[in-house]
């Protein structure tokens, strides 16, 4: 393992110090905790929280700020934050109108965010939540019952965050989330495993000419290994999986996110995006919004994921382009 | 080589198509050329151009847009664009007040931008330029006489771009550039080499426990190889080199850029930033502006660079925080 770190057991702590130093105009870290909170919250607005294990940077702390999250709760690498930590995040995000939790579908996160919700309710903070399960690659996985939550979660932050910034109530945000999340679907391909610093070696190893479709953002198994193929063929595999999952019709409107998994050069991300464009054009899909870059990573994994959102509500597109002031959107 | 590409000879072409598809609201590609131009330019303002070989994404096309560059000229990977290409970029950026060229100090770029300048002047476009040579690692290098131009170039785009957006004249921009560039210094450390797609293997190879200080953004040799050390020690090496180069005094004011070289996780970039913070604090340096992320990469190189700008003019800091609408700032 060759990494720019000091102590493998302190990477999250030192990273959060570096992040708040670099972006002290936007966010602050509560004491020495894993809570990164927006500097300027609006009284009377719903607070929006996400989080989970670290190692997915810029998610989630990079999306704290105006128009997205009120706070992010950062656990140890690939490890859910504790209910106490999440409760502290809820309190930091509470501006008197309730707090909404955006939870990726991992058993640890679901359990701990739920316990934190109960703890907050005992302190008279109104809390509601959504579980994001956008990864269509596999049903059930190493840490998940059902489908995993991956890069599409960032679009949930964005769309709900804009609603919260415009003063939507907790029940309005819940209703939007319930309608939105089933329309977000993601699938990825990995070229390498990810190395957790405390482990010191990749969670899985692919041969020099091998890729794996459907790998999770913690290195959970995907659905097929094969020889590396041209970008066009990788794009075709992922687009056709999404086509089957959405059962789309010519003329349907979508938003698109191409997400690098950590060590994928932008050059490759744009080449892949260009291949996706050609396939979606052939399908007659209308892409109203596009985003390309590293948003939800798996530490140093090479590979990328493709997310599509079927734009069933015109408000979602408005919210995707709504003004935002965060580190990484 | 395991990369998400189709044809190694077509990576720049396909990348630029993907980039303009993803960001068609901000930029457009002129015909099938390597010129990426801002969609909304202002008549009567100075046009600002940069560019060079591709492989440094998001530089330079990611910095085209309001408040930064008017156009970027994208050559083949690690290869200077031709004078004809650069001339086309100059014409695209010309809004009647002249065009200013920001050139990284590589012999090919310097020669070709200079020839393009002469060609443009024959067509009655007023052109001036600055050569950026911020890399303090070595004097002279594989492709360079003098010092190399690296990540600090992006801060030149930003500071001069804000001036151009505010209506500064060509001579005012030239004067600002002449004063600014000597106050920008950068030094980096590489953990791996970079693989040019057409070459198919890394330009140099480091052992699994080895790093090299002062490597260039095309893999040019640095000044020392040694065993990987903790982030704190890497930070100390780079900060002390910058201290010697600036000969700074306690209380001096600086801007800071930590730049990932392509496949360096944000986690490591923030940990390193935190270590730099501690060293600069000990030195009594006042850091007025901070930026962390991938700005000037070397394709898939692992490693990072540290840039400091001595803020000798208060206008520079204003310009660093001036409103900007680009893909990657």
C-alpha cells in the first residue's frame, strides 16, 4: 500500500481537519467529531443530513452547504457512524422545522440512522428519512438487504436540498423523496479494488486485463468478471442494464451522472460519457441534465458508475440546476 | 494498460466530444478541432487563452468560462498544439480588445504559441503573453529550458481571468501577469508514473514503496527518489523547498493550492493539506486562500503538488474569489 497518509487509524480525523481548513468559509467540524455542518443554515428550514462510512469523498461532506446538505455524518472508513454521532448531526441540522435523513441502503447505516431518529424524537426533534437503493447491479450484497445505495444518492442530496432551501416542509420533502428515489438507477464497472488504509491491501484483485461489472462502492461483488473491453462496450453493457430496469420509451426524459470511483482520470470519464451519449441518442432518450466527475468514490478504486434519473417531475430538473454553494457539486 | 478508452489514437477527440456534451451550457468545441471556447464572451473584453498537450484534465478546458479562460487549445496527449490550432483559438477568443496567451514553460508550447502570436498579428489581432514557470523542483528538464510550468498555471488563469472579466486592457493584464508569475511556486511528489494511452505503459516506474520528489506533469525526472514516508514528512520536504524559494518572513500572506495528479484520492489530498497547514502555522504564514483537488493532472499519475502564491497585491486575492462559471474551478 502506497498512500499519502500518516496513521492508518487516523485518516478520517486528519482528512476532516484538512477539509475544514480548506473550506472553512463553507463548513465547520463539530469539536473533534465526524460531523461536518454548513456554516450558514436558515432558521425555520428543514435540515438535511446524509453520511455513512468515509472513503467515498467528496461524498458526503463535499455536499454540505447552501442548496444541498445541512450536515454530513462521517464514520470510519467503510463503517457506519454510530447512532450517537448521527444524533449529534441531527441536532446540528435542526433549525426548528424537522430534519430529513438521506440514508444509503447498507444494513449498518439503516440501523444506526433509525436508532438516531428515535433518539432525536425523544428530544422532540421531528425526523423523517429516505433509504436510497439506486444500484441495480445485484439484489442483496455483503452489507445490504435489497439493492445498494451508491452515486445516485448525490442527486437526492441535490434535488431535496434545493427543495429545503426553498422552504419545503418535512412532509413535502418526504413526499418528493418517495417519488424520486425509485426513478434513480445506477450501475458501475470496476477496474481495480479499493484499499482501506487499515487493511493495507485491496479488498479484491482483478487481473491486469480484467474488469468486474456491478461492484459496490465498498468492493462488494458484482455480477460478472470479464476481459477489459473498449469503452463503447462497457457503456453498452451499463446502458442496456439501465434500459431493462427503466423499461424506457423513446422520448423519455432523463438526467445523467457519470461518476468516477476514485482513481479514474477525467479523460476516461469523458470518453465513456461520449459513448453513453451515442447509445442514448440511438434510444431516443432526451438527456436534460448531465454531470461528470468524482462524486461518490470507493477510495482509490478505478472504474466508474452511470446513473440515470427518469425526470417524472419537472421540479426535479429545476432543482438539479438550482443555485448551490458546496465544496464539490 | 487498463483504461476506459476505445482507440488510443482518438482519446483527445472522444474526450472533447464527451466534455462538450456534458457541459454544452458553458463551452463549445470548434468543429472537430482541439479548441474549446466559452459560450458567452463579452465584446470589447480581452480574450484569455491557455492550452498545451492534453492529459492534464481538467486543465485547460475545465477552466474555460466566465471569469477565467475564453478558450483552451488542446493538443494530443502530452504534445503541444500546432501554431494553426493556437491561431484558431486566438481568433475564437478575439473580442476586439486583444488576446492574452498563458503558456506553460515547455519548449514546444513556447515555440508554437509564439508562432501563433505572429500569425495572429499578421491578421491584425493584438496578442501578448506570459510564460508560467512555477515548478521549483529542477532547472531545465526533458522538454523545458528553465523551470517547468505546472499547477500554478491554473491560478494564473483565475487571477488574470477575473481581471479580463472586469474589463482590464491587454497591457493591464500583461502587467499583472508579469508581477504575478514570479510569486507563484510549485513543487510535487509522485507515487507512480503516468501512462500515455498510445504508449501503453508508464513513462517511469517506481517500486511499491518508493516515491520521487519533483517529478514533472509529463513524468519528467524529479530530484530525489526515496522510500515512501508519512504525509507529514512529504509535506515538510515540499514546504521547506518552498520556504527556501520564497525566503518568506513570519506574517507573509499566501494563497495555497494542493493539486492531485490524477489518481490521488481526496482523502489523501486533505490529509496532506492538514499537514501543510500545521507547517505553515509553525512558520507564521498567513494563508488567505485555499484550494484542494485535481486541477492540473498527469493523466493517471498518483501524487500531488503544492503551490503557494505570495500575495503581494491585494487584487490577486480578490480575483481568486471573484465569481466564476467554469466546469472545474
